[in-house]
């Protein structure tokens, strides 16, 4: 097993080389100490051999250390303890010394090897702890499921030298094989294994007790509140059987990070659904209220005309009320349809050369009743050229701007409409001397369903947002500001060429 570059257990061939190396080292040590083979110095050799055995225990396994202890004891007896070159020991104290030497060499080798192993395990655990800390830190900083998966795949490859694939659920406790991009499509035959692992929360595949014939190994990713999915990986058998606890802990950290992101997405969806529901209720109530007023007017006036005799003057007034209510209802419906077209991207420009005077006259005629209580000051230069616009869409733009001024200005005041052509741009300015907008409201004027607090004017709050959408469809811009003397000022700027009068063809 490998732990961050350190060999914790060696293959058979490497262990064989260690045994051979032990024999060579003890032999060389014996040869070097041969000058001390006399009755006065043989005890010095025992210390040298003990030191060599201790050094061997630092670098080699328990088997070679036991062999080194045995060979060193035999070598000391045969070559250095009188009588020389025999295994017979005459003196009792030499026998006791030999037994003590063997025991000390053996214990010294075993204990040194054990200490080395414990040190190696401690370092490996420290390395694993540091790796887990780094993985946890990276996962905690990752935002979004895709980023978590990227961190998990990279760290899994770095820690286990193996590729991994993640099969996650779709939020409804069903596995989704296409929702998250992967480097490899799972074979159809292994999807049954993935489903089993996800459903029963047990590992399967290669090197496990279930579906051993599979090409990959599958482990469940389990969380406290939901199971994010399944991890599939390809790894060799020795690496799979080692560091099991460390690998399972990594899986737990990855599962927790994925569960966090899943729960975050679910919370966002729940909040959006709640906000959508609130918006739906608000919009439904608003539309119901705005539609009810003109419909009630039409029904009341029609009922009066049908069941009662009235003077011609009153009848004309009732007809007028029906027409005004119908126009208001038609305007509400047009705004809703225009907003739907803008959001669906189905607005298509039909640009043509148009006379700005025709545009202003048509819109002011359509708003004749609304403009009765105002003085509409129109300023259009006599040399105003034709501009290339979609007449129908710009009619809606100017209609909504003028209607907005009518609804938010007091009676008997002026509404100013200016048109000009400067620097290749058609410029349209609509201003009034009403209360204007508060500094807090200005950034939201063109938002959908925005209505200034405290106003009594009707409408759905779609008019100005439609203005912005239609102007932008002309590649133009619209902005709003408060005038120097009060009131609101809307400026529309649309790019337009000047027509070549020789080739111009007006379309009636």
C-alpha cells in the first residue's frame, strides 16, 4: 500500500532483496571485525553487531530483522567466541552472554522496527488528515454542483490515482444520467448496477460482493437528508483494498458538499416558486381590478341604453363612456400582448421611412380625450427628415409615454413633445410639469409592474417597460430624468439614416 509516496508493504521480490541484503551486510560486518577475533576483544564485536542490527531495523521489515539477529548471533558465536570456528561455548558466562546477545539483538530489532512502523503510520495519518483538510477546504469554497464535481474529480485523481464519474439525482430522488456533464457515458448494461447502489445505499461492482463482473466500482453518496447519487471509479485491486477508511471519509466529504448544494438549489427553487406564486396572485388581482373597471363601465352604460329611455345628450355621453372604456380595455390587452411578445423574442421590426408628423398626429388623435385637460406643445423642426422606424411599434412607444404623462400630471398643465434628428439619431423627448419621480424610484421606472407608491392612476405598470423593450428592439435607448422645473422627462434615441430623396419610395 502507498501512502503519499511512502511504501507501507513491499512486494515479494523487494522483500527477497532485503533478505539477501541482510546476509551481505552481516557478512561484511563479520569480515571487517575479523581482526578482533581474539579472547580479549570478542565482546566488542557483540556491540558492533548489535548496532548493525539496530540500523537494519530502521530500514527493513520484521522478517529481515529477525534474520539479521539470528545470523549475527551465529556469526558472533562461530567466529569470535572461544573456541573459534565452532558452535561450542565452554564458559558459562559466554553462554549467558550469547543468549543475552541473541535476545537483545532480537528485541532491539523488533522494537526498532515497530517504532519505525508506528512513525510511518503516524506520518501517513498526518498526510491523510492534511489531504482531507485540503479537500474539505476546496469543497467548502466550491459554489454550485458542477464546481463541486470538478473539485471532487481532481482530488480523487490526485489522492487515489484513479478516474471517477458521478451520477447524481435530479432533485426528485431519480438518477439523471444527462444532467451533469461527464467525460464518459456509462454503458447501458451498468445502469442497473447504479440504480441498485443508489436505491439500497450499498457498494457494488468490481472488487465488491455484488456485480463483480462490472468494469467499474460503484459506491453510494449518502447524506443526512438526501442521497446525492453514486460515484463510479476505476482503480486497481491493491489500491482499492488499502486505505479504505480514508477513501470512505473522502466520499463522505464529497457527499456533504453535494448535499449542501442540492439543498441550496432546492431552497432557491422554493423561494422562486413562492415569489412566483406571490407575483401571480398580485398580477391576477391587479389585472382583475384593471379589467373590472372598463368592463363595469361598458356593462353599466349598455344596460342603461337597453332598459331606459334617455335623452339624446345622455345617450351620446353613454356612447362616449363605452368608447372610452373600450379603448382603455383595448390598451390593457395590447400592453399584455406586447409584453408577451417581448419576453418571447417574437418582436420583428418592419422598418420603413416614416414622417414623424404623421406619427405624432395619429397618437395625439388616439389620446384625444386623455389630452383634453392638457396643453400638448409639439415641437418638430420644419426640416425634420424622414426616419427609418417601425411605425406601428413606435406608435405604441409614443402612446405609452404620452399616456404616462397624462396619468401622472395634474390637470390644466402642459405636456411637451419634441422631435429632432442629430448625429444620425432620431431623438424623441416627452416631458411634463407633474410631480416627477423620487430619486429612489428612478432606477425602477422601466421595470415590469412597477408603480410609484401613492399614485392613484390605473394601469398594470407595463407601459414604460414595453417602451424600453420596443425602443431596444430598434437598437435604441430610452432614459428618464426629472426636469429642472419639476416633472419627468423621457428621452428616446434611435439610430436612423437620412433617406436619399432620389431613390425614396414611400409605401402608403
